[in-house]
C-alpha cells in the first residue's frame, strides 16, 4: 500500500462497523465477510456471539492483520473468491462497502449468495452517490473527483443510489427485509435529516445505504 494511504483510509476502511453489525442476527454462527479489511467487524461478531467468521480481503497488509482476529482469511478479491467454487456454507454474508470496487458487483453478489444457507441473512452497504454534498461537489468542480478514499475513491468502479442498492440485493435473488440510510450526523442535525427523509429529499440525505436481505431458498 502506498505510503500514507493507509493513514488517510483508517476511518473508512478499519472499523468495527456497528451500523452493519446491528443488521447481523445474533443467531448467525458462521459469517462470510467479503472485504473484511483488518477484521474488526468480524472480531466484534466473535466477541458478541462467538461466530466463526471467514474473511475475504485482497489487500495483503489488511489480510495479515485480519488473520489474527478471524477463523480464516482468503487473501484475494471477491471475484477470485467466488471463482474458487467454495462449497462452505454460512448463516450470514456481509459485503460492506466493497461491491462498488467490483467490475460486476451484481454477478459477484449473486454467486456469493450461493454460500448462504436458506433463511440466511445478507447485509450489503454501499455509498450513496446521490448524497447532496457529492452532487454539489461535482457541480462545483465540473469534473468527476478521484480521491484516495471515501465516496470518490479512485478505485470505485460502480456507483449506487438507494434504489440501485435495493435492486442489487433483490437481483441476487434475495428478499429485501430492511433498508437503512446512514446519516453522518448526530444531535439536532440527525433529527433534521430524519424529518427530511420523509420528504422527496430522502434519497439525497444518506451517505451510505445498508440493505438487509434474506435468502428464501
């Protein structure tokens, strides 16, 4: 990893993701975390419910750290992992802010869901390209930004609105059971966002969209 890049990415890429954790059932005994980074989310699942967590992480530096926290870590891309044809089965699959980095996230997610047991849970988190600050920036700069991190990370290949995120999960053959916009705000600002979310401005307020799906068969 280029010098200094990890430091700039720490807040976005190395997190226990309590927002995602909240969507994982307490009953999930086995979890596949695609894009597990350093394994902090998986470690939180181990601590909370004793889950056996398997990670997939292409960045070798992150994968090495994740191996200290998780039951197993595959140091490869999500596409490479699904291409292995693994027959391991899981109660829950997590793809938290990784699918936007893939050439074909729709096919990759659908293929990965083959490893989810019937009745199992799939939790997907993707950035919301319609977030109002993103749109303002594009209009102001009159170009598509390419940053080392966050929404305009130069390694993002796909972009999702909240509706796109729902269609991504439904297109993988899952029943959509919950959709949660993530607001990077608290206090009175959060209260304002939640009130405005009930209006036509809703799709433009969340920084991320979390979608929870259930495998019905």
